[in-house]
C-alpha cells in the first residue's frame, strides 16, 4: 500500500512522516517521529495509554489516524518537561507514587495536564472523572488522584497553568477537557 508524506507538528517541532492511510497517530509518533513515550496498550481505545493532546484536547492515539491530524498541534509526554526540570504533573506523579511499572503513566499525565489547563482546582471527583478513560493495573488510582491534586496545588501556587511554555499552548483547548469524548478519534471532536 502506498504511503503519503505528512507533516506532523509535535511538541513545537515539525516532523515529515510517511504514513499509510490506516496508520494511527500512535504508530506515526513512535515509528515515524521516534517519540516512544506514547504507549500502545490495547489498540482498541480502552486503556488510555496512548493519550496525547491534539490542539490541547486529549485524544487516543490508537484510534486517531495520522492523516487526520496533519497540520494540528500535537503534544506528547516528551514535550512536557523542560531541559532542567520535570513538568509539575510529572514531578507529582514521581513524588506521590502515581506510577509503578510506568507503562500507563504517559497517558495519565497527558490527561491530567489537559484537565489542569481547564480546571486549576479540580475536586477529587472531577479528577476521577477526567482520568476515567485511563487504566492502571498497579497503583489502585488513589496515588494518581493524589498526584493530580498535588500538581494542581503547585501550579496554583506558582501562578501557572499546566503548560510550562508559552501562550501558544493555551490556544485551541476545549472549555472542559473532562467532558470531551475521549473514546472517539480526534476528528469526531473537531
């Protein structure tokens, strides 16, 4: 099957990637861009391991075709940390024990970042609702919720939102990331 050359804008960098029509965003990120932080757990959209942000909104990379996101702003786990420090959500996951084996962590972190960009002071119930599409078999979720709460507190104290970079990251986000249909490919939520 023939491939098409697409430009993916990932973490403020352009990548030219050759993709087949059926190639998912997760596959393009991992194999085409060399960004292996996005995990593929189920390939069915049920585990959330492949969650990335497209135009500020969480999407499942295993259900989103790479061709559908050409020209859109994609953020992965690799784009969160600065050169000298972890993103506050990443730091809180480490400090609170929010990850054990770590396989699901990138998806949880990206989902949490999207939540905190739209709701800087979520309740525990709002956090649970936001991460409901992500599965973890190790931690039992309490430490994950603790980590999101800690990150929210740190971000509020620092006067930041969940993005460590510029106002360019703030555009295009939804008005309520918790309620976005995360079980759908990116094009269903445009």
